[in-house]
C-alpha cells in the first residue's frame, strides 16, 4: 500500500548560486524551478546572497509589490536588508536576496552558538568559510522573520539548504523555528573532493578513510564539520547520486535519507529546422576556426568531438581525454579525420589577434599559426596543464595528423572574440562528446550533450554515468551513451576505451549515426524533471514527518 506523502505549503530553498551563475547547482535550481512553480505557485521562495548590490544583476528583476509588509517589518524590526523580486528563468520564481554584511560583526557569537548547539567547529575556518556561513546564518534569520510575520504553526514549511555553504542557516532554524522542516543537500563531500583533488586514491580506499582525520590532513576541518553536523541534524539528508551517497556513508558517517538525482528541462533545445540550421552553423564555425588556426582545409566529413566543464584536469578527465586522442593518432581503424575541442575556461587573457585577422579574411591559409593549439592567449602559457600535456605527448596539429586538438580556454558566452557563440550553440555541432570524469557527483555536461542529440562517452564514476548504467537496455555507444568503467588505477584502460569508441563511431554509417543520436535523446528524456521531481516530494515527506515528531516530543 502506497502511503500518502505530506506536501509542504511553503518551500524556502537557499544556495550561494541563486541568481548567481557559478556552477552545477545553478543548473539544478534554475531548471527545476518551473516544475515546482507549477505545483506551488509563488509559495516557493529562493534565497541567495545579494552580491550584485549596487550593480544590475541580469538574472534578477526587483519588485516593489512583492512581500511589501514583511519587507518593511524585516528592515525595521529584524534589521534585515533584503531585496525581493523574481529570478529571470522559466517559472520566474520569487527570490529574496540578502545583504549579509551586517552580520559579520556577530561572527564570534554565531560560531559559539553553533558549537554549543551542534558541535560545529569553526576554529579552523579560512578562505570562503566566513562569507558563506554568515550568508547562511542571515538566510536562516530571513526565513525566521518571514515565518513569524506571515505563517502559522498549521503551515507545513520546508527549508532546503544546498552544500556546506548553507548548512549553518539550516541548523539555526532547527533551534529558532523547530516547526520548520529542514532538508540538507550535499552535492559533493568536502573531503571527497579534496582527496580527489590532491591526487589521493578515493574509491579503492574509501572504506578505510576516516572523514574527520582526512579533513584535518587536508586542512578542511571547518567545512567538513558544518557539512557533517548538518547532515546528522537536518530532518532529511540528501545527496545527488548513489556514488556520492557512498562518500557520505564513509566520510560523513551518514547515508542519505533520499537520493535527489539531478534532472533538467529540455526547453532550451531547439527543434526541427531550427535545430538543423543551428547544427550546421555550429559545425561551420568550429571548422572555420580550426582551418584558420591550423592552415588546413578540413571539410564536413571531419568528426568533431569535444569535452567541456570546469578546469579540473584530473577530476574532469581532461588528462585521460588527451591521452586517448594521442593514442587515436596511431589507430589504424580510424575512418575519419578527428577535430577535438577542449572547451574549458582557463586563466584566459586576450583573443588571438592573428587568428581574428584570419577569421575575417576570405583567403584560404596553408600554414599554421604559432602555437596552433589555442584560440586565446593565456596568462600562464608556459605552465598550463593542457598545453604542457600536448607538448609532452608530442602532438603537433600537423596537416597530415589524423587527430587535431584545439583548446578554447574561455567562457563561451557569445562574446569571446573568436568562437562568438554560446556554449549550447557550439555543443549542438559536435558529433560526439567525451566526459571521462574521475570525480563527478552527477555530471550535467554529458546529460546536456545527449539532450542536444550528441552521443557521449562518460564513466561510472560520474553519477549520471552510473544512473545510465543501471537503465535497462540503454547502455553502450549504440544506445547514445558509452559508460566506461573507471577506478583509481585503470587510467590506461579508460584511454583505450575512449580511443576505441571514437574509432568505432568513425566507421558508423549515416543511418547508424542517426539511430545513435535518436537513442541519445531518449536517454535525456528519462532524466527530465517531470520524472526526477518525485524524489523531492519524497524528501519533503521525510522532513515534514521528522519535524512533526520533534514538536510532539
């Protein structure tokens, strides 16, 4: 018998990435908002930091009409400086942006309170810990103020906090307004990310790591402490994939109550003739840039592949991708020339003037430009990991080379001076994408790729890859997603796996490629929010029932 789930009357959701496009959490929140808005129309409130204060935030439209009475009360009675408006995304949910600077003067008292109530260790704080924690505390105060002004005990209220940066506010509310049910979502554990980022083996030794000990060794005690204590004290602890849940069990000594897999909406994927035209323009742009940079004449039969994401050389698998490309140069089964793009923002300087001149010219060029691997100059040209590895591997982007690699080290916002297209308007032109991650709690990049009909190669160390692997009959290149097994020590096998998959794809007929692209979209469809939102409803139920028990005890 299926139990009836408790449904919240109001949802408050807080993250450093509300109206602040930083990373993957922005994608989670901004794509899910429309689904929740349809169900909870304007009883859904996102809370973020007002870091654009004094400047116009293109993602936020301030409103004079929303929450007028409470806003005045919050300022006059609770000394809270907030701006209320709407997030400029599908669904246009209500947003409360907080000026949290005034709370810095209370930092020591706040940290003492958190230690006394929840044993949160803030003694070893450094870097962004203070800023995030003070914002988080202010967010808790805002919800406390809103609750007492507008709501009653009969209202079922959820407060969902994302990542360690917002844990402190969730803990504050457990004490200040115990009627509110709290959910804490960790997208990646602090210690797990640090272990992976410090080139220590994470997975084969996960069972042997002590989270507290490793936090001390890696100098992340305070972030780990707030994350661990919030995971234990929150009414419902969640994470985004089974692979991250394994980390939580070992490093936080707490398994997730519910796994909230990251869905997305496909409303930004063009359809029909628009799709075909955008794909043609994207292919044309990438080939034009490559031919001008390399002095070549690559045509439409070139196999265009690519990777993208944050510049985490090992964690995102950029190193093994380059290794695979190098091996591909010697693969006798490769049927087409390969043009590989690495769209990863680095320490970028100026777009190359010599390349810009060629791009504007109508001439055909027979000689490559100096350093024919990169579209923009870097501030650290002599110490860049991608360029260093290309040099180490002896890759030259010579005319006779079957595999050529181009590093685009800038944000693809349409105004970079070379590509001058936004990320999705280039992704659509690829034939195949490669995301061989070593550390990837979920993995939006391969999911976005298949949504744009671009088959992808990923690994079972990415949450998305592991999810695909568990789908029946949806696993393998012919089904749109090749999931390679990856461990701490099989780098070489992964490189060979990428090489073999690209080589195999190069021999596919047009009909076979068309089928693969169709299957890729079918995988993406299974990850839409209309499917994954059910896990959130389950988490709301868990949290609300726990809060009710707290009030009764």
